[in-house]
């Protein structure tokens, strides 16, 4: 479980959440807090550092000159939100928008982001923790969007010690499952 609304562990009317049907309830984010949680691992991200595309791949894909500062907006949230994150661009910069809703979306976008000089992204679970794990957190400008099932503002407010990942939670979960 990542950060979640309390109703996730209550259930809808007539269909209560039954904690006893699960041997383990694993938190995959520091914000996930509930007495029902039995284990904690680092956040799960879709790729590891060695699975990123080589530097230059995104520039090549979008024909961005090496002398331009590459500014990337990456978004997988609600359609249309990308407009709220578009930065002003100077003539020395090139803008690339990676939007999951585009017909030609690069999926997973995380593979391509090592090439960006600056990133703009929502503070959703995936992009936030990918930035922490893959090493581009300090060059990412996050926007917290209001969501009924995600606490993006709280995620942004995490102390540095809570944003540090020791390992990809996907690897930890795989190890747990194979033991």
C-alpha cells in the first residue's frame, strides 16, 4: 500500500475490508500509516538505474541539439493537467512533453529522463519515487495536484530522510515472494 485514504481499509458500504484475508499488508511508501500494515519496503519503481536509456537518447528521439538545455514535462495524471506544468522556455532551451495520454507516449517514461536538464512533473507516486531512485529529484520541479486517492502535497513535504531509498521496492517485494 502506498499513501492511501482511510476508506481503503474500511471498504464501501455493504463490502467491508476484511484485513484477515491478507497474511501481509506491505507499505511501499513512508506516508502509508495504519495499524493493519505488517511490513515496510522502499517504494516500488518500474526500473533500476542500470535500465535507463543512455544519455542522449531523448535528445536524439526528439532531435534536440546538444547545445540546448533540455526541459522535460512528464505527466501521467488526468488529461489536460500538463498545461499547468508548462514552463516558460528561452531560445537556449528545448521543451519536450512526455504525456501518457499522447498516442505516441514513451512508456515507461522513466527510462528516458536521465537526459533531461530540468524536469517538471506531478508529485504522483510513480514519478516522485522514480525521481528519488533514479537520481533526478534535485532537478525536478514538482506540482502537487489534488486527488481523492493520493496525497501529493504530503509526499512533497517528506523530510529528506524519508525520501532516501536503500533499494527498489520491486526487488525487495520479489525477494519476499520468492522466500
